[in-house]
């Protein structure tokens, strides 16, 4: 995976981001979800690198990137802070404008990038997500039952204690046969590091505090994404079952929304990299 690409640590101000980058063509930033690292994108990156210059970082708090200091409302783990890291990263690599795709928690960073930096982001793809505030306002007891980790992770100390007691058991669903050995080994290193576990949990604490507040303020102010937005979702996951067509929800937040489902479970970059890469290629080539 990541054939011919460089692996670097780049200073973005508050700390160093681990980043894989390389390829040919316009820059495309790919952002991972929980509890993954940038390695989740390896197969997709190889499929896209002939047409795009791929940039895949570990987000702050994840993988081998820096750990932000703890702060009130977990603000240093907010999606706005992570978006600023991404802007600094792309500028350090020489890119004034770029396209971005994010999956799961990474999609919230992509969302924040497109909303806060319209002069920089040319196109955005969000995968397996709707805005956090939309989740919270539309949820029912089924969501609370099946996505309980959102609310468990918001509690102080207990999530870290539970995960660190047996990281492999907590993350029992990870599959080396689908991920590939290099990505699997990288993920094992991450989930067995208590500092990284804390950083990943802080991402969720920020989601239910500062990120939610930021989205509420955006909605009150009528702020919307003005660049083209691609909404993709995994048809074997439960986003559509809980919330209906996610494109309709994103149309309240963006002026130009297209998208479709992809036959896959939640970790689509690993489970169906070909269809995902083809969908991203078609969308981003239009830019």
C-alpha cells in the first residue's frame, strides 16, 4: 500500500503530524475515522495516485501524530483545531488549494475544513456521516442502543479504563485479512498505546461539546458549504436505516450535494476500495 509514497512527520504548529504523501496531479487530502490511522486509505490511495497527489495524515490524537493537551470542553481535540492542522499541513507541502475526503470522524474534519475555509477547499466528500448535531436531534432509542459508544466515550476516565484493560478485545472487529497486515499492525500499535486511546476518546468528547456548539452556531448564522459536496454511505452499515437518505440532510448544510451508497460495511476504504476509489475519482476529476 502507498506504493512510491513518502512517509514524513510534518510540523503544523502545535505538533507533528505523521503523513503519507505522493502521486501525480491535483492534491487530495484523505482523512481517516475511528479508531483507524492513515493506513486505512492504503488501497484507495494506490488506486488514485496516478491521477491525484495523495496526502494522508494521522489526525492529531490518532496513530503516531501528536497528542493535544487536555483542555476545557476538549477544545484542543475539536474538528476546528484538526481542520487548522490540515490547512497548515497542506501549506507546508506547498498546496494553497486542495480537495478533501473524510470517513467517519474524519468526515467531520472535512466538513469543518469546507465550511471554515471556502477559499482553500475546492471539493469535499463525506463518507458515512451526517453533521453531529443532526445525529443528536434525530436519534431515537435504537441509535442510543447501537451507537452507545458516543455517550460512553463522553464520560470522564471510564472509557480509557475499559479499553486499556484489553484493547484487542474492545476492538475485536478489526480484521487483518481485510485491512492488510501493515495496516493491521499499525492499528494494533495505536490501540495498545494509552496516550492514543485517550486522544481518540477526546475526539468524541469534543463531538458532544465544542463541535456540537460550533455546528449550532453555524446553523443559526446560516453558514453553508459552497463548494460541491459528495455524500457517500455504506449500504451494509446503519446510517441510512437510522436517518434515511443522508443527501437530504446534507442539503441543509451545503448548496451542491450529490452522492450514492456503496455496497460495503462501515470501513469502506478497506472493504470495497475499488468502488470507493472510482466514486472519488469521478467526483474529484470534475474539479
